[in-house]
């Protein structure tokens, strides 16, 4: 495989700002009552869709560290076919997919928004949307550089 330019930290101030934004969004989500494991599921699902091995490795490991059940991670790509995810998680995963694929979806469909309003308050909804924006940003900076995974 061709050695590529590592773009993640290529513009240090931008990287620092992106990390700070991620921390701010995560903290806002937690303060709003969004479970840490749900925030990790958002990061993992977007990273699956974007093919970001580095972020998948990082966030699945973090998720397990926070107590996630490995079985749920094994089937996350097929979450619709299982009963392993709560309604709140299902809505967040669907929002993540819609937001990650905006070039195809063009919007958050009305029915999805209505379901989101049934399981999230405004601050929680904001956190889910912003977490999706943050992880997609990290994925889009990471994928072109194909960073190597850390050693165990």
C-alpha cells in the first residue's frame, strides 16, 4: 500500500480546533443526558459508513472500555435486523446514517425527525446531530491518509 501524507495533523491549529469541538460536543451530550455508549455508537456507525479504520479501531475500543457489549458491536452494521438496540439508539443510528449520507438523503426526513422528538429533548437531539458532524469531520480528514492503527 502506498505511503500517504498524514492529513489529520497536517494543519495543527485546525486539528486542535476539531479535537476541542469534539470534546465540547461530547460534554454537551453527556450534560444533556445522552449516554456515553450512545455517543460511541454514533462514532462507530459513521466510521463504518465512511470506511475509517482508524476511527473504528479507536471508538470500538473506547466503547468496550466504557462497558459496551461486544455482541452489539459485532452486529452494529445490521442494527435494523436485531432487537439489541433501544428505540433511542435506533433513532440516533438512523439520524447518523442520514446525516452521514446527506448527498443521497438531502435532509432529515419528517418521520425520522418526529421519532427523534419522541425520544430526545432538544439538547439531546442537538448533541446527536453535532456528534455526527464531528465524527464525519474526523473521518474525512483521516481516510485520505490511511493512518496506521496503533499497536495493541
